[in-house]
């Protein structure tokens, strides 16, 4: 089981504050990493920001945005040999038009 925690930086505020763009980005990341998307939930905050979670058969992908700071805090957590979570991370970096990223990857034991 791979768990990648990362912060996307330098993202345009209009993307970070658009609930539909955020959920579409999570859906695309799910496809890119080879996981099975079971459902999506999201919330648009006022005056700004979005939180979204993609529920996967293999675990989840999440994002919380701060448009005023140009950043999003995310994670991609998958299990199964058929998934490649790093491709989901790369997809989110591109979709959110980030200019920088800080990332940590963990292998979660099943024991």
C-alpha cells in the first residue's frame, strides 16, 4: 500500500476555487493511477476554498485548497499491485497547474 502526501504550490486561484475543476482533477487522477472510482464528495467553502475526496476501491484521493495562498494539500492512498499512485500525483500537479510540489511517500504495511 502506497500513501503519497503532497502539497501543490503556485496553483492559479481560479482553479483552486472551482469545485468542478477540483473534482474533475481527482477523477482524472484516479483514472491515471489505475484505480476504481467508487464515488466523489466535495464542499465549496465561502469565501473561498474546496475540499474533495475521491473514494476508490483501492482507498482514496483527497485535496483541500487554499486559493488565497495558491496551494492545495493532497494525498493519494492506494493498495493493489495494479495501481500506480505516483501517476495520480503527476496528474494532479498538471491539472492544478502547479509550479512546485513538496511530497512524501510512505509504504503502509498490512500487518
